């Protein structure tokens, strides 16, 4: 049986994909091109799509000492990486327990954790700050990344993925004398690697782009993260837009690198979730 494709429909799909691609590429290109131009040039009308008088002065100014941009970048890398690693460990262990263990109140505890997804983030700010203050972690990096380790979405994702794994494989390992922790390390973790990649990208991007919580906890210039630092650059009488565009461009690079190296696992995880769901 020969399936004939309508040429008009094919052209329409290609045109739609091209327009969708431009919708994502053009704003990013404007950001990058603006980072190579001075603020006075950026404010000219009509705006130029190509930086005719390109300069690296914005990037050099970021590391000249006027702003502690290096500290902001290091703080963001530490907090985002720590939150991601902690979330992967906590959420995968909790998902393993909810998926493969039987204990009293399991259903109630799982539904209670899922109910936290309906609580607005703003409502949790004051209780979180009081907890961090009582622990003496205000204006510290642990105070920024520790609250983000517990993720109800991550627990749900891990539980749903681990629940699809055959219990016979885990029981066979237990019969051979493997402990629960060994089963988790040697069997569960390799099998859920695609789901872990999806969760890692989700958590890393969320923590890297978070503004509200670091703004509350980081009370000194040295403790600021990238979003807080860029926001503070805006809070002046004459903001340097070119400098802010350069900072935003550099802030995008770590997220791009993380996705570039984990894109295969990310696609596998999303595909597996679509098939199993």
C-alpha cells in the first residue's frame, strides 16, 4: 500500500516548524548580539539585528572588579549542583521505598507528599526562612540549596518509573543475599538512569534560575547567585543593559552544557515515560 503525502500539508508543516524555530532563536540571538554592544547603541531606534560595532567591553567589565560576577557564578554552580545531587539521592530512595516496599501508611504518606505540589511557593517562603534561621544557615550556601533537595515532583517521577521495573529481578537479587542498598545501587540506579537525567535537568534548571529564595537568604554581596546578581545590576539609576546582556549570556552557558551532555539520557527518559505512562 502506497501512502501519498499531500505536498501542501508537507509545506505547511515545514513552515510551521520553521516559524516555531525562529520564535526561539530570534530572542536568543538578540540577547547574544546585545551583549557585544554598548548600552548607548542598544537604546538606538530602530534596533539593529547585527552588532556592527561589536565589542568585548561588556564581558571584560564583568570580571574587572566592579561586580563580583565570578563569585556569583561559583555560588550558582555550587548551589545548583548540590541541590541536583541531593535531589537525585533523596527522590530516588523515596521513590524506591514508595514503589517496592510495603509499610503502614504508605499510601497516606505518598498522597500527603503529592498534596504539597498544590501549595504555592510563596506560602512556603516564611516557614522555610524561619527553619533556615533557626539552623543558623542564613546568608550561607547550604541555606540556599538545602530546601530544594526535597522535591515532591521528583519523588513522584521516581516512584512511577521504579514501579514499572519487574519485581522478580529485585527479589532474585534479594534471594542471592543482596541488601536493599546493594539492590538500589547495582540494579535500581542503572535501570532508572534516563529518569534520573530528566530529574537532574529539571532540578538544575530550576535551582539555577531561582531568584526569590536566594534573594531572601543571601544577604551579602559574596553570597549572591547569578539571578540575584543580575537583578541587583538592574537596581541602579542608570542600568548598563549591555553588561546585563553579557551576564545573562554567560548565565545561559552552564544550562546549555548540562543539556548538551545529557540530552541523550533526557530524550530516553521522556520517551520511556511516554511509552510506560
